[in-house]
C-alpha cells in the first residue's frame, strides 16, 4: 500500500490497522516517524486466524501458577483437554516440542500448526533460543518437529497475548540489506514520475493472541521512505508449559515460519480466567 505524505493519511492507516480483522491494535506507524521529508509510506500486512483441530474447552480453563524468567510467579489461565488425548509431541535433549495443528477446510488447502518449544528447565529459554538461532531456525524446526501422535496424559498451555513493536532497520542492515538505506539507492522505478528516494527506516509491529478457540495473529511492516531426531517419549507423558517457552506458527508442507515469539515478557498473558 502506498500512502502519500499527508498527516491525515497516517491516522487513517493506523485506523485501518486497528479495525477488523486487525483488532487489538496492529497500528505500526509510531508517532514522529513521519516528517516533512517523508514522501511516501509503504505498508505490508499479514493476518492469520486459525481454529484448533482438536478443540480446547473454556470450561476446562483454570488459573495456575506460571514461573516467569525473573523468578516471580503469576497466576494465569491455563488451557487443557478435559481428557487424555493423542498429540503430536517429541522429547529432545533438554526440551519438548508440542505441535498443535489448526483446522483445515479441505485436504488440498495449506495446513498450519503452532509448535511450542518448551525447555525442561524453568530458566532454560535463553539456552533453547541460542540453539534455535545458532543455525537456520526453519532447519532446526524441521529437524525437531514431532512426526507422530503419542498419548499425552496432560497438556497445559497458558492463554496468552503478545505484541511487539520496533524499528528493524539495524537488523536488516546486519543481514546485509544496506543499499536501500543509502544515498546510492535507486528505487525510482517504483514511482511513475521517476522520483529518486531511499528508505530511511523500517518499523514492524506484530500481535498474537492464543486462546481456547485457536490463534489470531497479525503483523504490519511500515517503511519510512525519504529523499535433530527425537527420543521416544516416556510412558507417562506430560506437557506443562508453566514457564517461558518459544512458539512458531508454521506452514507444514514448506516449513515456512509465519509468526514466532516467546513468552519471556511480563505482559504475555490475558487477565485471569472468567
């Protein structure tokens, strides 16, 4: 989407991003980001909404203690199945992986799932993230995702909502994408009049909500333009995510990661169960 340099256009863009289906505010353009040298804004948005293949019943949701990374404990609503069920789960050295598939309308449509990487240690998230990011995250996922269902005695996953907003310019430059930000950038073919400009900054905001119905996730990117194998699970299988974990929403065929994050932040959880 291209937006001309008008202050009201930025307000309208933020309004659009916060209206349905982008509820719960995905407005990405931060205050002060648009100034008199801004010629246009490029905004790219993605929205995902998935319903669990195996339903989680709200009547089974109860408050339980969650151990934060700083050692504090907070009561949060935990979702669960009301009975034992066969889940996709794998046990690895130092962590477990639970795969929760989303409902698919037909056998021919893309299938998506949420993969929860839960470290065994309550303070093990940082070490697990180091493992994941030390190589290709997509490759790590592919190697460690569960491939078969096992009977799980108990699954407890907190209901949570997370949002993230930041400039990602430095990250892009570290990855080698420097030319669009320099005065040598030639992006003139993007405009009919051939006006020369460069990218000044890139902002991203993402919101994800996980509850008994499934997952709602949205991300909006704003560009400011100026001149290994799993072990067999034990007999009694538990998956109790009562401490920080990492999660990924993945397209199963291609292993493309649509959304990723972790619950190490304090504001990760919804209010207590109703």
